[in-house]
């Protein structure tokens, strides 16, 4: 809760949004989050997310929901999803130990510690408005045994992720130009090359009387398209700055 208050202070949130952020942080403890999974018979079911072992893909999804809500002007939804994500980031900073033997004690000790202003400040200074930066932060998330290390990581990542997610929705002119150039090159070079390679390989396989191998040509075309890493990288970056019309609360 203290970290949520520090984040709200640094982001200069209104009193109403500060309350929503804190409620979002507490929500996983009160009600829990559930995700869709498939059982052995490939039937869907809802499984509760484990607090201290939440998949980073799930946390990333919450951060993306928060970013999209921010772009659409749904600030309550944005800070609500952000708060839920920060809960799992902070829980993921605490080592649970074998059979959770040391978890309660470590979490209690962490709760007695004060927020580290230097870590909050460093997170804010290092934050970048980029989905790749978010991924880098999540990859660095790891449980710490000492309460001091856990608090430092929780403060650092909470501050960095919050600033990245709630950053201004306007992209730089350089990013827009680079993305437009990459898209033009992708259409002019990679798409024709993929089509030619796919059709040529399919015809060759048919001439060799191996029709069962024709799907390989589609795979070849797909790999050629995906080899344009610059285009997909810039497209991913641009998705961080795609505002839409404001909508009602849907999260």
C-alpha cells in the first residue's frame, strides 16, 4: 500500500484515481484473478492466479490493458489495471521459500519497511514509453530473499512500469517516420519475396509429386515475412501510441 501511495504521488494522480489505484493493488488479495486454461480434455476452465508465481505474460496483459485504457482516456480503468499488475510485481519480489515456509515472515518484514525514495526516483528516471521496456522490466523481476532487496526491486519496478504505462500518448516524430518507412519497405520487398518464394516452392513440390509437403511453402513464406525484424519491432513500438475514441468502463 505504501508503494502504491508513492506511485500515486509521483504520478500526481487525483484523489479519486489514487483511491482506484490502491483498490486495484488490494483486489487480488480480496477477490483474486482468474485466467482461462485448458484441461487434459482440451476443455476450458478458469484457474486462480497464484500471487507469488503469476506468469509474467499475465502481468504483461494487465499492463497492456492499462496502457490501452490510458490511450482511450479511460483513466479509472487504466489505474485499476495498473494497480492489479503492481500487486503481482510486488508479490513477485518476495521469495516464498520451500513449501512457503518463510513467505509469511518475509512478507511481514517487508511490510514493516518504508518505501525507498531513491529506488522510486531511479525507476521514474529510467522509464521509457515502450512495450520493450516493459518486457525488460518483467524479465528482470525475480524473488529476493532479503527484505531490503525485495523492497528495492518492488519500488524500482513499480515506479518504472507506472511511468511507462501512464506516459503521454503522443509518439515521437522519429518513431512515426521510421515506422512508415519500415512499412513501405515491408510491402515493397518482403511481401513480394514471400509470395514468390511460397509459390515457387509449392510448384516445385508439386512437380516432384510430393503434394503432402506443399504446406512447407507456406511456412517458408511466413518465415520470410517474420525475418523483417525492424518492421515488427517498430510496429510493436507504435502500438504503444495508438489512441482510440473514449469508451465506457469495460475492464
